[in-house]
């Protein structure tokens, strides 16, 4: 008797009846789910860029390098964007007093692909006078970020390490540096070791989020604004539901009680209904906080769980409020009076 | 049979509305309670209908003492033994007519198909033979009250309680409602109604006046 299934069926019917509220809640859930999904796709796209970047470069321009052996690796180099120009050659490199004849690649344009591949560098562009060295090479020679090596006569700062298979044996510098070094291999090499500079290390996730912020900031702001608006609308709607429509709900539940429904069943169905509302509130709040912070405050990693926590607190606070209010009303007002009042 | 023995009811603001009331209603009676506004007639009906458990004294239903603090028991008795018809109809606005009438049967665990069949039968009995899928909001007051009577009869209770059942209706519709209640009484149902309308009171075979919290026949 008084099965929960029957109570829930009646509750579901109430949702069907309240079409406008229902549609609004579904919309809010959709928006709430869209945000984290979008962020997830972005992150997974960035991760794909980071780990498996193998785009062919159709327009490789050979920058002639005179001196040493010239090596053109037109098929193996995989660079982004397409306008990137690349040249390659070999030169003497002096590291800790040791002369090495080393393949060097010069590039201009963005170097994001290599930065993603480097262990320590951020997503900034490689600056003149900076170079990337193979990770294994740096490990063998005891080089660290901020150290300098001499390429020809030019001191170059190590800005990152390259560990991609294709470039594991090459130094990378800017194309303009390569041009300046043209014919510069010299016999007057000297060791120059600068003090190690403190380069902040970023995790892969931080780099991905940063890239997402840089490339999709406008989109993120639009979504954040939409999310904020949705959040406010839903929060307002939810409060309206709890504090205003609650009276009507209590009337209907009183009618059900008057014709034989038990209080426990009614309370459970009421709780289920409020929990459904709360789910939507949670989704919107969590997504809103995550996207907002990612787009505006740059606190993505912390914001999602904090947002979710806030949402859960909100949900339980609202539920407790509704339940206490309902309980107080039903306690203070006998059933006989409740069925007579206007809903 | 309903027995009220030394029943009193007080409210914090209005004070005592029923004073040491004794009342016995036998099966098959048609009883009318009447009196001025605030005399306690609706309070008495609420106690008889087990909507109000805040009274003192003893309540017996078919010889069994009812514990007014046992809410589950009260709910079961309301479901099985008592049918209530309200002045304001009190239909569930988002359920269609069939579902409104079938509501008590749902709480009894009757299957959906049997609920609908029984509800259609009861609606036909009160003169609503079509449009069973309409929502109550589109019906006239008289039709809504007839649906409410059908709902009160759904679980086949012995006692039908009606609080000003014609209070919100015009004369013609009020007459129809009273004819339905009379017919139910003729079939053996106990009908107890509260009214201040002398015409409605005329349908009853026993009339009790309430004044100053006491009963007089």
C-alpha cells in the first residue's frame, strides 16, 4: 500500500503538468553539461596536440647554410603552422669546453609544437638567442634550463628540451639566428656558462589549460556569461519554486494525504522532486564555476571541485530548507485546515 | 458506526470549539450538521473524517477505538472507511479526471488498468460519461464536485463526509449533488454533511445543530 512507485508516478505527472518549469530545468541541465563537455574536448584536443603531433609542412624553404654539411630534412620535420619556414645545417657547438659538430634546425613562426614536446618550457614563442636542445643530449652533458652554449660564436640560452623522436638529435634555434650564424663556425670557441635562470615549470595540464585560455578566450567568456545568466535564472527559479510554489505543492500533498496517502510516501516523493531540481542546480553551479574561473580567473584546476562542493552545499541547504519549511507548516497547520486553504 | 465520546477540541487562537461532545452515527444514516459560522461544525466533521487528530476524548469506528496519534492508521482509515467531499472540490490540478478519481485506489495498490476501469465506472455513475482525460480546471464547479464525489467513492467507503458540498455551486448544480448524495444514502452509505443551507439540510433524515461547542438535535 502507498507504494513509492505510485508516489513517484504522481510526482512525474506534476512535472509534466509544469511544462515551462520543466523545460527551463532541462535547458539548465543541458547548459550545465555542455560546459564541462566543452572543456573536456578542449583539453583532450590539446593533449592530442601535445602527444601525437605529426602534421606535414608543405612549404619548407631551404635557408642555405654555407659551411659544414647542409642537411635538409624536408619530409621528417613536422611543423605548425603551415607558414613556418625552416632551414637546417650543422655547426660547431661548444658545450663545457667540448667542441661538437651538431645538426641545427632554424625555424620561425610559432613553436608551440616543440614547446608542447619540451619538458620544461611554456607555450611562449622561442626568442632570439634561445635554443632547444635534445633532452638526452642535455642529460648527457649536464645541461639545465638557463644554461648557455655556444653555437658558432653566438651564446644561446637553453629555453627548453626537445624529446620528440624526429628531432631528438638536433638543436633548434630561430631562423634569424641561423642566418646570423651563417659561416660563423669559428676556431675561437670558449666556454660560457651562465648562471642557471629560474624557469617556472608547468605541468602538462597547466600548459593545456593555458593554451585553451589563449586560443578560445572569447568563446569561453561568452560561455561564462551564458552560464552566469543561466545560473542566476535557475537559482531564482529554484528559490521561487521552493518558497512560493511550495505552498501549492503542500496543498496538493495535503489533498493526497486526506484521501489516504501516508506522510512518509509523500515526503519521499517530495524529496525525489527536490533532488531532481538539485541535480540541475549542481550541474549549473559546478560548470559555471569551472568555466568562469577558467575564462576569467585562471583557476581551472581548483574551481571545478570547489564549484561542485558549492553546488552540493547549495542543494542540501535548499533541500533542508524546503523540508524544514514543509515540516513546520504541516506541524503547525492541521491537515483539516491545510486542505481548506488556497494553494 | 461512528461514536464520539466526550470529545473536545481547542485551538490556540479561537479557544474551545467543541465541548464534551457525544455523538453516535449509525450505518446508513443521512446526518446534517448545521449552525452559525464559527460554531465548530467543520471542526466536528474534520474529527469525524480523521483529518484532525488533535482532539481529546474517544473516537470509535465500527466499535474499534481510534488512536488519533497514529498517523499511519488514520491514513488507512481515511483511505478505506471514509470518503471526503470538500467545499472547494480539492481535485489534483495536474491529474485528469480518471486519475483524480483513481487516486485512493493507487494508494490501495490496485493495478492501473483496474483503477481506470473503476474510475470510469464511478464517473459515469455521477453523470460524467465522456471527456475523462480532461484536467479538472476545464470543468464547471458542479462537474468538479461530482468528480470529487466519485473520488470519495473510489475505495467504496461506508461513510461519505461532505463539508458544504454545495457551497460553491449554483442552485441547479447544488440540487444535482444532493440528489447524488441521497442516492448513495439510499444504497446504504452513511452520509454526514455540514451545511448552513436549509434546502440542503432538508435532504437529511437527521439534523443536529451545533452552537457554543455543543450539539442539539
